[in-house]
């Protein structure tokens, strides 16, 4: 493998990238219809934080209803009669809340935060590129996501309300408004996700092309930061998975509007076809929602521990293995669906096996901390919390993977606990780690550390108070998506737990307000950030905060991997990937390294 | 916060519960070890003046161990799970000579259809009941699960049994209950705005009690069929065991 050639790039002098010419751009071109990947990352960040807040608000309303069913919600009287007359949430509105909470969080918060924000921000900066391969496509990606979000949001106010068949929209419930009373809302849901799919595909094409073609000289595949690896593999998943969702959405939309019967059994349709299509997209989607988080956490843990990532190659292989196996486990969502039980056995085996690469990652993170010199900065706190919570989410997944045990806990609060341990305890904590870590690079200012710590401690505590007891509710048999659990005799006894969880959610939401206020205030009032506040190694820290248009004054050359912390011969405990080699690691005088030297480098 | 299961009352329940407790034990041990190690490392290797992290890139031996050990444990769990799964869900190995009935789920109720005395589901003494239905104890019961409108899910926690009901299909499920009693039935799949109120009750009786109840219902059905008004289903959906006329409709 030739080191320099792998990262060769010829586009450095394209005027498009030469920053100075863009200084005179109008406000509209600089901040609204921008082609600068950093601006687009911030645009995605603001959009997805808005949806994160909205999704949390929907969850708060759900928890009010679950804790105090039938009681008027404080301030709920501002809602229209069709949602909550007198502040009392209606069952149909509750189903919309369930559906839209999941939809907002998965498609408009977590996915754009991980892929849209960090993909856009980090890929060009960490591979030493001036921008994405296709800047205009990148802009189109964001401006497709905006109308998608707008359509999704406004569907609350159309006749019949927002979609109410769950974020999984199982047919036939979703295929005909006759079953739910929701006609237009469900169709807008389908249309919105269809548009969002194009946004994701545009982004994925860009990420893949950029990583393959635009790495700086010397930046070989195994010198890439794990964030780039994770985002690259995630982009491949997005590129392959979203078209499947798009196809399924169009079929369901046809059933709704054109009179087809793909999923309506009375005229020969097959309800399980929807589930197969949805989960064939949906399970890779689950990994789309966690792989970039793996990358962020690896990056931040190594930085905090001042130590190379333990088992870099194993980490890359584990991500690749998860991405591959992720395509053949979808049936575990359908263990109870009436699918052939023999198929259930097959999916049980693949699902148990996919736990192995996740376990490998956890052990390597622990290995990264071992014998470190840990700086407990805020991003590190979130990353360490991620590891502890991901362990719980991973272990609870084994209960479900074992199909016979899943018989009891399927579609109960055990699943709700599990998925939130992975998506909130996992992905969202990694997002907090990522935002607090790269905030200075995005905005040129530091976030307030004290308030960040308050947010971390409060979130970590309240989070566990909310979601850990849900395991118990599931074991007791409390079903998901229940408007009023007290209607079931055996669940009424569990009501004190539901009240407790609702109180804990109030705490959880309060601490998120701390984060939002700190985030937006820090953009304008935070302490000015230096280029490399965390004393990190990867290329983005070699340029000012925030980097200028075009990112790098001159094309950087990469001499080493991204996790060379605390090298024995260095004075500092970090060394930038692009710092000129010290005497001890200078290549042979002819400028090319011997194959033996390269191999040694690759294997460390 | 309760990690212990309510006692199961079906013959396969203990198999599922055993598997659950095995997984609870294994994951419990792994949880304590990994979280313990995490906390220990965080405390032990916290930043100290003059301290420098060790420059370690990894260990092939460690990777092999922590790949192989979880793999073997998980494969073992799979091997333990397969026979239990087949026993509960595989129709080809369901017990023979089971008592059979049909259970139809619709928004937002359960209707159990019982055959007449001669086993004919269309006989004049065939009958159906809503939401509260009876089955005999200590013998296998096979239910043919159907749905009329959307997907519902038959869930009786104490039976350790759950199965989606899919419109357009008849899915067989079975159980044998060892303890007579009344057991809550719920719908576990979001099925519309009344999903939360789709509760039912399975009343498990000794064979003689069940036969007596069954005979009484059949007689009532035959009398009602004799005095035919119109074939329509019972309207007392709520608490009572509403009788409807089968076959005439």
C-alpha cells in the first residue's frame, strides 16, 4: 500500500475552494444557502436541536398522561379541542404523540445530529479537505431536510391530526385512515420521510466520495480518525437503506391514496410485507443511529485519557462487522409477528452474534482508559457515561435476542427501556460529548464549563431514574404505546412507578433547558477558543477556531495516526497528525518509507 | 423495580423463565464486572501531576479473548433458546388432541368462537363470547388467532405467551395451563385509539367446570338460534359474557 498516493488529491487549486473570493458573498449565500460544510453543519445542528426540543416536549406530554391519566395537563388548555379538550389528552392525540416523538427523535434529531452535523463538520476537517466533494449537493441535502421537517411538524394541525400508527407505521393500521381517523396526517408523514430520504442519500453520496477521494497526502485509511471511519461506514448504510424505505413509503402512500392494496389483506395484500420492508431498512437505521456515536466516543475517550485508542484496527473491524451483520438481523423485530418460527431461529442466531462486535467495542474503550491519565473534561464525562449506559443497553438487548424470552418482553416497556438506553444513553450522550468537544471548532468559543457540568450530572441522574425502572415495568408486562395503563387491572398496581418516572422526566427536561441556554448563550458570549483547546491530534485542531472558508491555508501532509497521545519520546502528551516528523521518525532521505517501516506502522 | 418474574402458569413457562434467569445472571455478572472496571479505571487513572499515560496501542491476545468468550456465551444462549422457542411457537410440534377454538381480535375487543358439541364450528349450538373466555386447565389448548381489521397482539403475561394476530391469516398458538384461575389478557400491538382498553380475561377452569360452562353456553346458543331474530353479535361488550349467534349470520 502506497502511503502518499492513497490520499492524493488534485483539486486543491479549484477556485471554488479558495476562500478569499467568497468573502464578499451576500448574507443569504453565506449563512442561508451556503455551500460551506461548516455552515451546513451548524444549520443541521440548529434544525435538529429544535426537533430534539420538540421531541422532548412531546415526550413530556406523554409522560403527563401516563403519570396522571385523564387529568388536565398544566397549560394544556392552549391545545385545540381536537388534541386535548380542557387540557385532557385524547387517545388519538396520545397516539400522535407516540408516533411523532419517535419520528422527530429518530429522523429529525438523532440522525441529522450524528450524520448531518458531525458528518459535515468532521469529514472535510479531519481528512484535510477544503470542503465536501459536492458542496452544492451538500446544500441541497440540508434544504431538502427543512421542508421535510416542516411538513412533518405541520401535520399536527391538519384535519384528523398527525400520524398515529407509531413511528414504525405498521400496516394495515397505517394503510387506511378508516382504522385511525388519520388520513392526511399519515400521508404527510409518508411524504415528509420520502423527502428526507433524498436529503440523507445526497449526504451519503457526498460523504463517501469525499472520504475516498479527498484525504490529505499521507492520510491512509488506517490513519483516519475513528469518527471518519464510523461516518464513512454509516454513509454506506444510509445509501443502501434509505432507498428501501423510500420504496416502502411509496407503496404505503399508494395504498392510502391510489387504492392499491400492497398491505391490505382483504384484497390480497400482505401486512407482513410492510414489516419486512420497514425493518430491512429499519435495522440498518438503528446502526446508522449508533455507529457515528461509537466514533465520537472513541475520539473523546482517547483525548480525555491522553492515550491511543486501544485496538484501533479491532475498532474499525467491529464497526464494519456491525454494519454487515446489521443487514441480516431485521427479523428480530418480527419474532411475534407470525413469521415462520424457523426464520425466527435464524434471526435469533444472527442477532446474538451481532452482540459480539459491540462487546469488542466496549472492551476496547475500557482498554483505552486503562493506564491513562484521565482529564475529566465535559466531553469526556459524556463519553464515559455513554460507555456505562451503552453497556446496559447492550446487555438488555440480549434478553430480546433470545427469542423465547422475547415472547414475554416483546412490545413492553422493557423494549422502551432498551431502546432509550441505546438511543438516549448511547447516541444522545455521544452527541453531547461531540457538541461540547467540537463546539469551539464550530463557533470559535468555549461553552460554559460549570453549566455544562451541571447539565451532565443532572442528565445522567435523571436519565437513569426515568429509564431504568422501565425495565421493571416491562418485566411486569406493561405494554408499549398505552394511552392509559390504569385501564388494565394488573397494570394499575404499577401506577406509582409511572408517577415516579413522570416526575423524573420533569427533572430530565429541566436539565436540558440548562444545556440549551448554555449552548445558545455561549455562541455569542463564550470565552474565545484557541485552535486546539483539548490538545488533540487530528487535523481540525491544526487550524483556527472556527476554521476559515476552505479550512486549510495549505494542504496538510499527514505523518501519523490520530491517537498518538503520550508518545514516549514527545515532550507534550499529544502531537498533531500534520506536525513535521521529529528526528526519530523521519523517513529515509529519499522521501519514501520502506515497506517494512510502513507495515510496522500499520500494525501498531 | 422488580427483576423477578411473576410465577408462570403454563407448562412451557418455566422453560422461558429459566432462560430469562440464566440471561439475567450472565448479564448481571458482565454488568458488575464492566461497570466496576470502568469506575475503577476512572478513579485509578485520574489525572495526577507528573503522571503520563502509558503509550499502549492494544493487545492482539486481549482482542482474541474478548471476541471468543462473548461469542461462545452467545452461541450457547442460542443453543439453549432454540428448543424452547420451537416448543412454544413451532406448529409442527404442537401437542396432539388439543382443545381447539378460534379467537378473533378486532378494534377493540376479543371474540372467542367455540364449536358445537359435535366439534362443528357452524353447528347451531356453536357460540362465541366477548373478552372473557374460558379454557380447560391441564390439557393443551390450541387457539387459532385471527384479526379482522388491523394487527393486534395476544398477550397473557402469566402464560408467557404473546402472538400477533394478523388480518388475513389464522395463526395457531398453544398453551397448557396448570393452575386454574383468571388471567389478564392484553393487546400488545398498537391497534388504534382504543388500544389501551383492549383488555380481556382468560378463565382457566378444571375440565368438569369448563364442560359445564360450555354446555350451558351451547344450550343458550341453540335456544337463541331457535328463536332467531337476526344474526348479529352481542352488544354487551364490557363486563358480561355476551352471547352471540354463530352460523346464522
